């Protein structure tokens, strides 16, 4: 177990982390993680500098890593939906080399649009860094929706 | 050779069909089609009722069919770009069962958004039907860009 992830930290009780755990649990089709705690489930997303060093710079992402990237953007998409009350649709294209693009659309508005690269190294220095990143993307998205509400409502 | 595709028909000289041929040729990494005419290259996209009947209702699309679907939307994307002078980016997600979604974005505006299904049966009754469909999608996209030019310019 990674020291960076602490079971009862206040962060575990935030909207984003709760949604992230839900998204990760949704990946667990066979119930292998049933007895696992939220912290254990999020643990693979935390890449401390030591852990990151162990991952080769060039590599192909495995299914599980790709699923985690999806979980991250799905969680953001769900929070956007919750905040603005309109349907948000995530869409991700990823080559087997770990390059790609993710967008989230609300109506006819693109509220998130990112290039993905080095997906085999996807992770964050800590859970709070992950939450910061998600919050940033979320607030940009919500600001766009506020400014272009007509397009988002199409 | 399909009777529905005629080499020197006036339609072969339209912007869309020319772009479509270019997109199809781009798929030909090994130069197998080098000696082929435009009509021969487009021929697999034409599904006459008789030919459609031969394709099972349920089936998985092969690589080539998926590439043709991509070529079709890439061609539309290129024409959007040409007409409006802004970069248009196509993005397609397709499951191996032939279901998926395609979007084209211009700036932060979604100018085309379609669900894909039964991709293994992708094709048109004739080249002119294909062109009609593309023209329709193109004009809807350009109208959106005209109406929400600010979002398209983001």
C-alpha cells in the first residue's frame, strides 16, 4: 500500500474523490475489489516520484491504465453534469501507443478538450494533486457553460 | 464492378467526391490501389439493395469498413475546414461490434455529432446518395458555425 494514500483523510469525503471511487468500482465487473477500501482502489492512480521512476519513459498502456484514464474523465463529466444540470458526454480515443484525445461535450459545446500522451504513465503525485487537476478542469468547463449557455443547451 | 458507379459521371468532379477519393487513397499505405480509378476506389461504399441483402444484419465490421467510415467523416471535416477557414477536427469511437459515435469540432463548437450503429453495413444506395448525405451534414455544420461563430473561433 502506498503511503501517499491515507484512508480517513478529509479528501476522501469530497465530491470528486467519491465519484472517482464510484467510477473505479464500475470497472470491477467481476467483484474482485468488493472488499477493498476506497483508498486501496485509488492507490494505482497515485504515482509518487519513486514509483514513476520505475515506469519506462516509452511504453504501451495496458487495459487497466486506459480504464483509469477513462474513469478520471468520466468522473469529471459526471460532476459537470451534476453542477450544470445538462447532460455531459465524455469521449476518448486512445491509440495502443498511449496517444489520443479526450473531449467532453455539453449540448453543442466542447467543455473539455485535451490531448493525451504517455498514458502508460498516467497518475498523480498525490490524491490531492489529482483533485486539484480535476477541480481546475471542472471550473474551466463550468465557466464555458456559463458563458455559452445557449450552445450548451442545444 | 458495381453498375451503380460510373467512371465519367459529372458527380465524380464534385468537391465531396474528389475529397472522398483522396481520403480513400490515403488509406492505401501499400499502394495496392495505385492503378485503380476513382470509381473503382469508391465502389465498396455503394451498397445496392442486392448487395446489402448479402450482408448479415448482425455482424462485426472489419478494419476496411471502419476505415471507410472514417474516410467519409474525414472528408466532411476537410470540406468544413475549406468552407469556413477554421480547423475542423474529427473524432470517432467505434466498438468492435460496430457501435460508436463520431463528432467533428470547430473551436469549442460541436458541428457534427452522430451515433454510429451497424457499421458493418456502412454504405449508400448510390454515389449521389452519399454526396447528398455529406452535403446535408456539411450545410448543417456550416450553419452552426455561422450562428455561433464566436464559439467556433475559440
